[in-house]
C-alpha cells in the first residue's frame, strides 16, 4: 500500500475515533422534561460550568445546580413533576441518590401545599450549600435541606424541612416534620411527629460525627476539581 493511502486511511480512522469520543462526551443525561397536562413548559436544567455530573447520572427538567457541585453515578435529579429543584454550591449528590417531588404546579399556578419556600420563592426541593447527600438516600419534595447538612446513606426525607447543621445518620427516615438546627437523628430512626423532632439531641463536640460533614464536603470538592480537569483534557485532545 502506498504511503499516501496509508496516511489517508490513518487520518480517516483518527477522524472517526474523534467523532465517536466527541459524541460520547455529549451530556444527553442532562435533558429537558416532557410536556404534560399540568405543565406545558419545557425546562432545561441550569448547571454551572464548575459542577461535575457523572455521565451515568440523570438530571431532567426544572433543575438549578450551582457552583462546584458533585453529582455522582446513578443519581437522579428529576424536575418534571415537582418543578424547581435547587442544589446549592459545594454540595454533593452521591451515587444512587434520588431527588424528586410531587406535582407542585398546575398550568402555571402554584400548588402551595406541595412546595417549600426559600426567600419567598417556591421549590419542589431546595438543597442549600455545603450539603452532603450520601449514597442511595432520597430527598422527595416538598422538602428543604438547609446549609451544612449531612444526609446519611439510604436515609429518606419526605415532606420535611431540615434546618442548618443537622446530621441524619444512615437509614433514618424524616417525614412531615421540621428538624431543628444543630440536631441529629440516629441511624435507622423514624421521625414522623414534630414532638419527636423537637426532642432530638443536640450536636456537641462529644457526638461521634461532630465535624463530619465539612470533611465530606472537602473530599467531594477535590473530586469535582479532578474530574473537571480530566473532562477538559479529553476535550483538548479531540
């Protein structure tokens, strides 16, 4: 085979491989919602450039993700039924997490009982800054998770408000209540009455997980930076 033909074949293969890699890097896992009888509006997720979303995660519809957020593999943030899901800066949504809500808008009108409010704005789910939502946990709206909260593995938050600096240990369930700030819920415990929530123990320096969440946040920020650099390097190679 002539050298010129070999060169042409090589360039063709390189071009094909480049296009395949480029197609693989298109984030079709971040997509618009479908139209429904209660919502004719099609929303595209708003994601800050500094955020990292794993290609096996799913982000759909009316979702706003702020700076330096980690969204791990097989997590789902789905803003198609409960509209307006907010994820604050430096939070991490770990592997297998589900964030979703029940219908809170109907033809543009607010269904108040299915919303939480932050600065008078309605949301299906509102997650604040520096929040860790660990593996396989669920945040189902209407719910609010305030700043500096740790939600442990396989925990459930439903129709609840979690105030600042709270720790939800693995496997606990918080339903229909407000957890006061600086409290913790023990592993596996189920809280469904406000009286139970008000009597939860406060976090003190003697608590086993005192200062735990900032460490988790710091690790995930490092992961965000590392994975984003890898993505940028791959793009530069195409």
